């Protein structure tokens, strides 16, 4: 179970792609890092928050037929590695698109979606008991779909 | 008075056809809704409100720190206790120097958010405020409502100078129990025929007439009029009764394509009417919320809308008609799955 405090701490990055940048080597990180793994000690105190665009490109993807708990209603769903325009790669669902529409290299953009509900999900009584905290975060849609 | 500085809409891509619902239940209770908009299982009022607000804020160049208020009107806030607006505000990056509350007044809570934002702008308390109507409309099965309820969100950025001036606004409120949902109940209940004459028609008509008599305007002074759209018949008849012609109603009448999006219903209609407007046009907006009340607005589209539209198009921000046109029609079983009607 993911506690409310972790959800709260990670909210700015998960809700709106707040990353950070090492001002020594200019590398951009998402999620944000405490120090730059390349510059190490030299980057201490020189990491700067940066607002990422949330736009990117599909590097590779797979179709998930055996869902994680709480994702039953979405199955089958597309899980992709997306390379953000600023550099970092993230693994995320691509929603909205039919399976036939997505391709390697497809342009995608971020949307806010429900990621999970504690105790299972299904706010209308689907698969969960509807009592837990709801976690929101980014997913992607094909560019032009939202 | 204050002005609409920007607006944005969001309609989920999934649809179910009225004929498909009647095929399953063997009863045809269609009310002029050909298809209704269905959110994906990972969408709700918070996510749809956020998408419409992002479209709204991305259409203008604005220091987000100046947006100092956020009000979301909805009948389907995901939590009974814990606001929707906090998540939306964080996702937009407009916290923490912010006036914020979730609003509830059935289908008119979104238009009331506009009233609150413009009042705060007019008082000088804030420079900009964001008013949102959003709903994932609930309905029980085998009910007239199941054929009518849609989903979506519309956001309006309110400030001193914008693209659509609010010339006047009025509210009309009485205690009328036509439609309700008690705490913990999943689906709303309604008073059948009682929802018409003493509820919708009385409040919409009285509120519109009150506004127009104050302003000395008549139906012919407006290019378009937008009314709350619980079905096709109600807004069509109330418009006719108030002296509006069909062509004044058509651009803002979205209920045949998306259904009744509750707190987003008349506001999405307004976004579509504004998309069709030219400088110098006047638009009348009258919402309706069960319980019951109406908000009416006399709006004047100024020259700035031309530039606004250019910027919005150049940034690839979708307008309401694009959301209406791009759709994926579901059969009843997938619709039932997406709406959480199965126990897993
Ligand atoms: Zn570095």
C-alpha cells in the first residue's frame, strides 16, 4: 500500500511533470533526483527544478492482458516507454488510443488520470470497496487526442 | 463587470448509443440523446476538470501565479470529504496562494463558480479566477436518466479584461425537491414529471426574464442562447417560449451528441456557442440546478476573441467540436464495465 504521505510528496512530479536539471552537465531528470548521478558531489546544491512539457515519443510498447490488481477495467491496456522531449524516459500507460493506432515513434502528450485506488479500485463499486485514497498521475494519449 | 479571459473544454472520447441501451433493456426511454459521452475507467470529475482547465490556461499567456481562485462545480466529486479542487490546483501548478472550494448545486454549480470568480475579480480581491463545471454523470439502470446522462468538463478563466464581457448576471433560487441524491447513495432519484414545469421551466424562464428585463434586452438582441440540457425537449421548448429561434439555440445544443453532462452541460454548450461567435455578438446563458435554481448571464463577445482563437488554434488546443467529432462508440457491455457496473 502506498501511504498518503508518499502520494503527497510526489504529487508535483506526478501531477504536472515537475522534473529537475543538473546545472553542471545540463542533464534533465524525471522524477527529480537529489543529486546528478554523473556529476555526483559537484551537483550538490546545483539541481534546479524544471517544468517539463509532458510531450514525447513512444520508444517501445507492449499490450498488457494480465493486469495488475486495480487495472481490470482497463484491460487490455498499453504500457509504453516514452522519451520526453527534454530527455528523460518514463514508463506509463497510453490511453484513448485503440491498439491499432499506436506505433513506435508516435507523438504523445500527457493527461491526468486516476492511477489507482487503495483497496482495489472501482469507485462505483467495481472492484474495490471505494473507501481508500485515490492516486492521480500522468498517463499519455496520442497527440491530438486531448 | 468581469470578463471571460479564456475557456477550455473536455469531453471523453467514448460514446454509447441510445439505441444500444434500449436494445439491452427492451425499452426505449430515449429523450433526444443519440449518443452520450462516457469517461474511461480511469477518468473522473478531477481528471476531466484538469484537462479542460489545461486547455483553458494553455490558450493564453499568463503568469499562473496570478490565478488566485479555483471553484469546481460538480455532482460527482470523487470524495464526499476531501476537495476535488486541491488535486486540480496542484496539477495546474496554481497552489498555494489560492482561494478554493468545491461547489455543489446539482447541474448549476459550475455557472455559480463563474459568479463567485467574477465577484472576486470585481471586488479587486483577485486578478484571475478559474471556474469549472465538471461531471461524470451518474444514473441507475433502466431509467430515463440512463439514456440521458453524459460527461465532460468546461473551464472559464475570469479576469478584468478578456474576450467575452459579462454584462450582467442573475440568480433565481427556490426550494423545489425535483431531483436529489442522498449521502452514500450511488445514483440520484428524481420526481418524474415534477422535474418539468415547476422545476426546470419555472426557474430557467423566470431567471432569464429577470435578467433581460433588468438589462432591457430581448431574444432578438442575442446571437445565441444556451440553456441547461437535461434532454432535447426542455432547452428547445424553453428557448421557444422565451422567443428564441432554432438557429439561435443550435450551436450551443450539445445534448444529442454527448448527453446531459450535469454541471458541465450548459457550460459546454456555452463553449460551443462561443466557438461559433464573432465580435459584437451577445450570448445568453441560463443554467439550471435541481433543488432548485438558475443562473443567467448576458455576455458580449468583444474583438479580442479573434486573436484568442488564432493563438488557441496555433497551439493545437482542441475546441469543443473536435471533442464531439472524435469518438469511439462502445457496446453496452464495455460501457457497463467502464461505468463500474460489474463486481470484480
Ligand atoms: Zn550533472
